[in-house]
C-alpha cells in the first residue's frame, strides 16, 4: 500500500524535475550570453526539429536508427547468449577460446567500424555489425559467469537421477542463469544505441548518427541536440522494454522497487 501511495509522488517529482531542466535550458544560456550556435535553447531545438521533419526526412532517419538498433540488439543478444551457454557447457572449449574472446573483448569495438565499411561498403551492414559486436560481449560474459556459479549439488543430484546433459541445462543451468542473462540484456540495450550511432557517424548516409555528423559540418548545433535526444529516447525505450520482459519472466524473484 505504501508503494502504491508513493507512485504518484514519484511521478510528480520526475515530471517536476523535467520541467525544471527545460526551464533552465531555455533561459540560462541567453542569461549568460551563450551564443545559440554553442548551446541552442529548448525552443530553438523545437523550431529546428519542425524543420527537420519537414525537410530532412527526420522520420526516416529515426526509423533507420531504430530498426538497426533493434535488429543489432536481437542478433547480438542471441549470439552472445548462445555462445555463453555453449562455452559454459564445455569447459574445454572455454579454455581453448578464452584468450581469443578476451582479445576481442579488449579491442575497442568502434575501431572495427572503418574495417566493416571497407569490407561491406557504405550502408546498413557496417553499423549493424558494429552493434552486434558491441552487444555480444556483455551478454556472453554474464551468461558464461552465471554458468560457472550454478549450484553443483543440484547438478550432481540431477546426474544421480540419470538426467542427460540437455535436461540438466534446461531444468537447472538455464533457469539459474536467467537473472544474469537479463542483466546483460539491459547493458546490451544501452550499448546497441552506441553501436548504431558509431556506424552511422563513421560511414552511414541515413540515421540519427549521420545527422549528428551532418549537423556538425553545418555548425547546426540544434540539429545535433535533436539527434542526441532521439538517440537517448530510443535507448531508454529499449532498456525499459527489456526490463518489462525481465519482470514477467523472473516474476518469481523478490524485488526491491525502492518502497
């Protein structure tokens, strides 16, 4: 009951903070004589946003980024989870591949973007590959670590009851790894936006990342602000969608929602 009563107050506080930030953004830069080409006001960004929808095909750029983000996130998540489970089920394979996985994990993923452009040309494939690569590793690491911490007593008990390897994985290892998997998915949801943005900025001709580069070349700070805001919205939306799915799948776990 207390948590239900606190929800409206929390929402009001969040809304109030948002209004305060917008007011500061609108009035503080002019009060400090900051030029609009350095920090545009909120109203300047709204005017530019209206122009972008009318003349820059803003809806098309948003859709391009959103599509690449979702597809890259899904592919990276599937590959990361599958690889984590396979390595977790085969200690020998993990030992053999660990040095190479570590090397790829340490290598800066954004540095692969120019290579992908050289190999596959300008378009959607390079930014999709960068996104998959960035999303892949946090999920792989989380799943692999969770497989190592499965209760061995339960596994041994399952073997006593003559369960095969797949049944042990399905009934014990996979359920035990789900919290770690979703933790990796939440991280991957935020990283997916970074991957798409890097791909679009380096070699894209569509998308919000492309608009950032284009706006920079035109000294159009309002365009850059608008692109960043929509990228943030996409990242937040994807993060909360993953969180909602997590709550449904892991409904049996006790949660602390701060009240």
